[in-house]
């Protein structure tokens, strides 16, 4: 399996893991500090909703829709492919930045790492969001 064919799949997987970790961190956060990670989570859900059809189209998993619908979907996707790639990259960047802002402001400045669990989970979530961003950037270049 080549990396160039798997970028949407890696982006989808890292989005799923990043979403799960982000919501766990949000649930462990109290006060107004968690608003940025909540907004990042919401953008991540939107990102996931865009990634799912992209992965289905790119991997040819749309057979369940029927030939006519699958062909129409693929033609529409090819016509708007650049726009979809830009949206994926922009959402990936925004989500990563919001989780990074939460990490710097919420975990380091406000909480001063008093709760190591949310701090570590935020770092792990950041790693997956940056993987997502890298996959989106690589996908836009193809």
C-alpha cells in the first residue's frame, strides 16, 4: 500500500483518534478553559464528516450506492476535488491550532499541569491532529 493512496485513510484514522482524545480531555476540563478544545472537537467532527466520503470515493468503496449514483458521485468529486482538499486542509489546520491553543493556555498557563492525565492526553491528541494536518497537506499536493 503506497502512502500517496492512503493519505485520506491515515487522515481519517488520525481524526477519529484525535476526536476521541479531545472529547476525553474536554470532559476532564472544568470552567471556561475547555471552550477552545470543544470548538476544535466540533471542527474535527465536521472534518470527519468530510473525510468519510472522500475515503469512500478514493478507495472505491461506493459500490453499495449503485452504478449510476457512484458514477455521479465520482464525477462531482472530481469536479470539486481541489475545493474539497482545501477545505480538509483548512479544517485540519484550524483544529490543530485550537487544540494547540488549549494545550498552551489551558494546560500550561492556567492549570500548570496539575492534572497530568489531561495534559498527556492533550499532547497525544496534538500528535494525532498534526498527523492529520500533514496528511491533509500531502493530499492537497496530489
